[in-house]
C-alpha cells in the first residue's frame, strides 16, 4: 500500500456514511484482528482547506449480515479495546508512520 501525502489519487479510499447520512471518505490503513473480532483502521481524507488532526478512526467489522454480502462497520465504545487495536496497529507500522501520543 502506498502512503500519499502530496495530493495523488489513492486506490485504498473507501466512502462510508456517517450518523447524519453524509458520505465521508477514509483511507484504509489496516485490518486488525483482536479476540476473534476484526477492526478497520481508517484515516479521514481531508477536503482542501481542512486541518489535519492525524487521528485515525477505528471501527469494528460487523459481519452478522452475511446474506447481504456487504460489510458494515460499527463504532467501538470500549476505550480499552480501542487502545489494544491502536497499539497493534502502531506496532505493525512503527517504521512507516510517525506516531504522536495524545498526551503531548
């Protein structure tokens, strides 16, 4: 997967609908498995002029509707689970991304 920081078109962009039904684009960074569940790590794609906060979004893959053959994603409310998934992601990509702790 190619990282892009200079405005080139990426092929790993997915579009999801937010809670208001608005389409939001994300760059797919990784799929992480934790305790039998799968989680996607996404980076919001910014429109021109938006500030880059560099925060990823972690969603659980909900495959309960296998008949529909479409994956859906569910927000994760458990902070401990979010941190476990993020730490797996950080460890996997420590050489490719500069991670900043939120406490700085």
